[in-house]
């Protein structure tokens, strides 16, 4: 006989219940309740299969189905009583099912184990998050494309080393992030395809002697096929690592864009005005409008990459098959997913609402001798000068402008000729920022016509 307080699911061989500390470290119900819907979906598919295969009766399967729907409505309605003594969501649901339907509940666990059950539930949960990430990314891409289209020919400084390099277009800058996000999107799409195999029916680790139909449950749960090795199926968390890896890289991109928005919205830059809806004030400095959303998105990478690192370390060195270590896969994955979705939504809102300040951008575009390369290229083209010599001549002209405190187009033709006598007035045609960007028509270049072509391509791809 077992002590009353031993676990009702596995307490057969135990004479006493767990120590309170044991229960505290063992229970995952505090967090894995987030997978309740997935757990019930998985159990319904499993019960239907057991009946079809003749392992349980149709009557029992029907009772299980009805009972699980009741449990789901209790969970959704907030009336479900979670119990730490029942450890996790799987046993909480099953125990409640037993209270509702009695004996048939005990037949649900035939031919499966919590090991394949948790792998299935977590996969279904992560798969939903991959879908959510894909739509969140697409929404942000669309917001950036709209900005790019509106300002395809606005000029602004392009930077390297955060020093003015060459003029670029606002549209080109926006579309650079579209390319990054497209790679993020493809990482999630790719990971989703790779993970879409059903662990259900792998049972504890070795499969089962019951004549289950794993293809049937795989199909019912939207998987492409059952996983082919039961040991691998219960001990694989690659899908979560793939998710966290893709999320980490996406979070890098979001933090880079955030950083630019923080810089650009400063009084020193004034490249963009962020909307009031995505800014906050200061309680002491009345003039302040802070880019808090951008800063918080910039910071989310810490949690997301932290989760990636944490799960990598949890999984490292685990022998086959399931180990309880793997219960530590969830909390941080949940947190990373929440952080990513929130960051994507906030960035989408911020980008949609922000105003690019065309005049400030254009005024800044011509500073820092940004058309020096255009001048050097002109010397090559018009005077047939080797590029290295042209670079040198241009450098002397930049030094001259710098010593006079003016920009390159402010130098006179005489000034130019004093450095190289063959320079003609035509040179002034390439010193303007608009001509500069318009000339960069190479594929993927910053010319407005190239930007518009990319905008059209992406609008077409995203529908
Ligand atoms: N709560 C567990 C987890 O999240 C479920 C699987 C437990 N399996 C077991 N054999 N104890 O990993």
C-alpha cells in the first residue's frame, strides 16, 4: 500500500510523498501551464488514434474527448485549480480529466509517456511562435517598405565608422533593414520546416508494443511525418535552439535599428521625429521626449540571447534519452518568445509612426565632404586619371576646403585648378548630393531608381 500523499500518477512504488523542497524544484506547473492548449490538442489526437487502432473503445475515446474539452474550458475560463503536487501540466490535465470522467481517463496514457508528450506540446508551442515571428517580421518589413517608398529619393549621409562616407537615400537605408529581416524570416521558415516531425508515440524512449498509428497523430497535429527515431524524438530540443538562434539574430537587427533611431532622434541629428505614441517624457526635465521604445527593443537582445545561451548549456552533454534537465527548456524560451514578439510589434509601431525629417537629412547629406568620392570618380572619367592619383588630388582639395571651413562645392574653379590645372567647371555637376545618389545605379546601389525597384520587388513578394 502507498502513503496517501505519494503521487497519484507514479506513486505506486513510493511509501511517502516528496519533501517540500523536492516538490519546489520538481514542479513545472508554474510555467508549463502555458502549454495547456497544446497538451489538450495532443491528447485529443492521441485518444482518437487509440480508438481508431482498437486500443481503447470508441466510447472511452468519446468520454476522453468530451472531458478534455471541459478541462480546456475550465483552463480558459480561469477556474482550473493547478496543483504543484501534480508537477506539470500533463498530470494536472489528466488528474482533472479523471475527476470529470472517471476510469476512461486512465486509458489515455496508453502507448505514450510524458517524455513524448512534453516534446510534442513544446514543439506545438514553439511552432506557433515561429509562425508569430514570421508574421511579426513581415508586418515590420511592410512598415519599412512604406517608409522607403515615401522617401526613395530623399538624400541623407551614409556612414562608415559613424563618419560621413557618401550620400545615400533614405529609401535605401530603410530597405537595408528589409533585407536583414528577410533573412530572419527565412531562418524561421526554414526552422519550422525542419522541426515539423511528430515525437508523439515515441513513448518513454523506445517506442511501444501497442499497435499505435504515429502517422495518424502526426497528421492530426499538422506535422509532416512522425520522427523516425524514438530516442531522438524524446531528447531533441533542437527546434527550440533553432527558434532561439533565429530570434537572437533577429534581435540583433532590431537592436541595430533601435540604435539608429536613438541617434537619429537626438537634437544633434534630428533625422527623425518619433511619434508621441512611442516616446516618453521625463519627470524632471519638461523638454524631454525620450526614445524609450527603441532603447527597450535595443535591450531585449539580452534576454533573448540569454535564453539561447541557457538552453545551449542545459542541452550540452546530456546523454540519450530524456533527462529532467530538459524541463529547464521552457521558461526562458517563453520569455524570449514574448520579448521577440513585443519587440517586433513595438518596432513596427515606431517605424510606421516616425517622420523622416527630409530637410535635416538633406542638409546633413552634404556635410563631411560626402561627395569626395564622386569628385575622384569624375577625375578618373573626365581626365582619364588613374584612381590612385585622383584619390590624392581629391584629398588635397578636401584639405583645402577643411582649412577654409567650407564644403567641396564651395571651392571656386580657381581653387580647383590650383590643385590640378585640367579640372573644368563640369566637376561641379558631380558635387551635389542629388547627382551623387542618382549616379549610383549599379544593382543594389543607392540611386532612387534602384530603391524603387527593390520596393516593387518586396511588395510583390510580400503580397
Ligand atoms: N515536466 C516535464 C518536463 O517539462 C515533463 C516530462 C517529465 N518526464 C518524466 N519522465 N519525469 O520535462
